[in-house]
């Protein structure tokens, strides 16, 4: 399996992840359990300001489904085969 170069999505969720012929992107089915199928992850992160820790909201593409909103590697199914990256031999 080869990996396509990263591309900037025109909108969320993405139509597919960066893995060529990804079996999870190709199928219809479960929405990602981490982002509820939106392709966007919302959380809070700590921000230190003069020794005081505050929390700020973060919104970014879901890392678990690569922003596709489709469940990748759902529980109970065998994992994806190891990635094969394009590039010079030995790298």
C-alpha cells in the first residue's frame, strides 16, 4: 500500500485518508466513534500564562479517522496491513 502526499482538504470531512486504496475509506458504514462522523475533533488544551494554566478550545481534523468521519479499524476487525511508502529503496 502506498501513501499519497498530504493534501489540504477543501472542506470537512475529507472524502478519503492519505492511504491509497484504504479499505476503511472505501466502505460505507460506521461513523468514527471519536468525532461522531463529523471529521472534526473538538477538545481543550492547556495554555500556560505566567504560571497559571488555562484551557483553550481546539478544533482540528480528527486524527483517528484522518478527518474522513469514517471509522478506521473498528473494534473486532483485523488491523490495516503495514503501510508501504513510496521512496528510495532502504528508506
